[in-house]
């Protein structure tokens, strides 16, 4: 009888710990099930392209002073290396990424 009670207590305790850990990670990162952000509205670049690899926009306007720069979190990064080295980007990537296109977030075809 004591062993059964102990197992129930352990299960409840572990469920509480796991729930707390999950909630903490969601609060720290926000929802990882986000839609792709709108294109930046910066007048210094007229052509924005979405980069699937980094999950950010980059400026493809050859006449812009920001041509080839990546844009994330309100900042320009002169290269992909500068972007991926930044602490803000690393934090973003550790929390997940944006949904993109039909069936986003799922792997594989029918039946996943």
C-alpha cells in the first residue's frame, strides 16, 4: 500500500515539474507557433526576400545601402554570419521558427 502511494506521489510530482518546465519555456520564448512576420517597412530597401534558412528577410535591392543585409528584430546584419552570430538571433532560433507555407510545422507527407 505504501509503495502505491509513493508511486502516485512521484507521478504527480513529475507531472508538476514537467508542466512547470514547459510553461517556463513557453513564457521565455513566447509561442513558437508564429506566423511569418510582415516584410520590414524600411524605406531604405524596396525589395525584401524571405530566407528560409535563417527565417528572416534580406534586402535584395541592389540600389540600397543595405543590399544583401539581413533584417531581424529591427536590426540590419551585413551578412548571414553576422546575423547567425548575434545573441538575439541565437535566442530566436533556440525557441523555434516561423511557420511558412502550406502544412508548415509538419514533417513528411500523409501520415507525417
